[in-house]
């Protein structure tokens, strides 16, 4: 079963530059507030028409996820016209793709902030920042740490209880307490 990720992309620069970049990367079918990985690293036509296994392998190697961004209808619906968009991925984050985006617009003021969290909260989350292809900041909390759980809660805009978790003073971290909301009640950001 695929592991869903929520991703947050925040662009920093002058307003007109960011608007131009967001228009450049938006998915043509979804519009403002969406992202199409092909705008950053285009999939070759021979891969697009190939067998699923070959296409997924290419996507993992070039994008970091086995398919293009998901959850775009939700992203567009919640987009406020600002410098931040959210999208879903399966089975991984797309850090390398975000580094490539920063390389496409290498002037000194353009900064890419990228955050991600797995729906398996507390296991894989983090934040990186890129300028002109160079990583200027990285924060990836250790899996199972309080910081890993809490960064995932922030990215999903949820609380521990939404995931059936409580803080255990004895363990010094969060643990499952047996009460879990259905997946439909917690926003995961990727369309089925």
C-alpha cells in the first residue's frame, strides 16, 4: 500500500517573480495553486507511453515519487493566491525536484522552502531550503522523536488525537492510544 505524503512549497522573492514561477509550474488542467512536476523535469514521451513499471522507475529517479503531484483539486480549492502551495505525493518526498526548481531561477533573492510529512506521522518529515541549487537549510527530525511527530502535525494541520496518538511522559514521545479517526477525517492531500 502506498504511503501518502503532504508537501508544502513556499517561494520567497519579489511578488511578480513568485507569481511568474507559480504560473510556470502550475498544472494546465488545474490552474493556480497546483504543480506539475513535468514543468520542472519533463517526462520524455517514450517514458510516458511506456509500461507502468518503467514509468514509475523514471518518476522515482527523476521526481522522487512514483507519479506526478496529487491532491491538486484540494490544493487549488484552498489556494489563497499567495506564495505557498500544497500537494500530495506517494511513497516519498520530492527534495531533489525542489532543488532543481531553485536552479531554474538562480537569481540571488529566489528561495525555495519545502516541507513534507508522511501520513505515517512521526516516521518521515522535514524541511529544506534551496537557493540557486544550493541547500541553505535542512531540518529532518529523527523518526519517532517528538519533533518528527510535531512537524507532521504542523504540516497536516492536525493534532495528535487526530492520528490516535497521545503524548506518553514515560516514553518521552507520542504513542498510539487506540482511538483513530477515519482517513477521510484527516486531510492527507492526495487524491485516490
